């Protein structure tokens, strides 16, 4: 099965190639922006044969309005209340 060709417009642009890190950290870091404006942090570890992925949607208590502290935490609990396990 062959993968579809991608045009140049769908490639990621590198925002930073390398970051400040401890001297003993041999991993390489790169921040890229995808065509849909999603930013991703890529970490290469030459000492492992495993791969993983994680996602952060950049919301939470730091996004709470000043006049409504705790709103993100309250919404989190409302989401749990709608699950089968909680019912």
C-alpha cells in the first residue's frame, strides 16, 4: 500500500531547532508548526528503540478567567459525571 504524496504546503516549518537543556541530556529537541498551525515538540532519543506521542491542548487552570478561578477544574468534574463509570 503506498501513501499519498504530500505537497510542500502540508509540511511542517521548524520554529526552533535545539533548546536549552542539561549537559548530560543527549536527546535532540525541535519545535515545528504543522500546516494546520498545530505546534509540536519533537524529541529524539538515540538511546531507545521505542517511540511515543503525547498531546497537550494548552488549556486548564492557566486559561481560567481572573474572575472565575477553578473553572477548568469544575468543567473536568462535569465531564466525568457524564461517563458510564460515574453513573
